C-alpha cells in the first residue's frame, strides 16, 4: 500500500492563512506591524534567493520586510554595528543574518550579538537553552516545521519511537529535543543516529516516526523502514538535471521505494522545504507580540 503524502505546501499554506489573520488582528488592536530585518553579506545565489523569498512571504502576510544587502568585503565590525542598530530599532521585531557569512567574519560573534528577543532563527545560546529546558521562545525554523507536519498529519506522538538521523545544530539536535519534551505534539522516546552509529538500520527499523537529515542522497532505503512508519525527509540533494534543464532534487530517503513501505511520507521537493520560511514568519509574529 502506497504511503499517504504529507504535503508541506498544503500545511504551510494553512499556517500562513492563520498567520495573516493574526497579523491583521495585531495591527488593528495594538497598531503593531511585525517587522523582519534580513541581512545578507555577499552575493551567494542560494542566499539571495532565500532572502528574496523571505521578503515576499512578509509582504503576503502583511508584515514589514527590511532587507540589508552588504558587499562581501564588509568588515566584521561593520556588520556588528548594523546588528546593534537593528537590536535597538523598535520597529524591527525579528533579525535574521543569512548564513554562510564570508570567511573573514566570525559567525558565532555575529549570532551571539543578536538580541535573543529578536533572534527569530532560534540559534542564539539563550534561545537554545530555552528550548532545552522546555521554555522555547523561538524554535529553530526547520525543526518547528517538521513538528507541525507531524502534528497536522494526525500522527500520534505520545510514547512514539522517534528516530532522528543526523545530529546537526540546525535540525537533528533541536528536533530530537522538541520531540522529547513533555507537551502535546511530543512526549516521544527519541533516538539520534549519526555517522558513528553502529548498525543504523537496526535503529531506523524501530521508528514509528523517522526523521532524516543525513545530508546524503537516498541514504535511507526501504529495508531500513518499519512498515507503516511516518517518514520525514529533510534532505535536499542535487543529482543532475531534469529534461528541462533544472536541477534534479532528491531527499535523503529513497522516496520511490520507501513510499511503498511507509504509512506517511514527505516528498522532496514540497515537503519540509516550504515549512521553514513559514515558521520564520511565525517566530517573527511571536517576537512582535512580545512587545505588547
């Protein structure tokens, strides 16, 4: 039996409709328009595309978007000065410094310089600490999107065996912590696998919910998946080109094979991807509400 497809596009659209209503309500009742400042240093094509998409999302939801594009030669001190200005700007509720930064800039110093109450990416140590102790304010956007996909697909999480493949600070560690918390949409028993895990398949085959952020195309094959499991594929890998000349994208899961075993599965593209910017918008709205 072929797995049910969990569409990130559909879930993201539903959440954005909810956010648009909340933004309008916040503006009407409190005269506050959520403002997101994005800072891009250099002209990395992928980063330019991503920042542009964030600005478009803000406009669609009635939020204010401020984009700062700096030359690649911008010094660390100049960037830190801009961050300080944005920290003090009352009309800016969320700040996102697009990564990666040029090699001559210390990313940690820049991220740590952000006001934790404007860190809508959720990477500041204060917000990481809040996440760990169950008092999250701004959960990292991709893990937050993953959790929304699990919950909104009607997948039970209480007591579920969750296996996370990948231990990055951006996805693997945060989603493991989030699914472990004592709250709705979590309460799971979590195992984290990584490059040094012995017999990974023995772990993945136990999973009721399998979250894969391995960074390797088709790393998870059908024989590694428990029949009926929910499979969330975070990976985006480019392997050649389509007939139309566009890059061919595949996930970290062998989709065509695994969909015949799993109960539910996210596609690539169109799965986790659309959720990331949507959750950034949600964090920005939350940051604006903190001003009330």
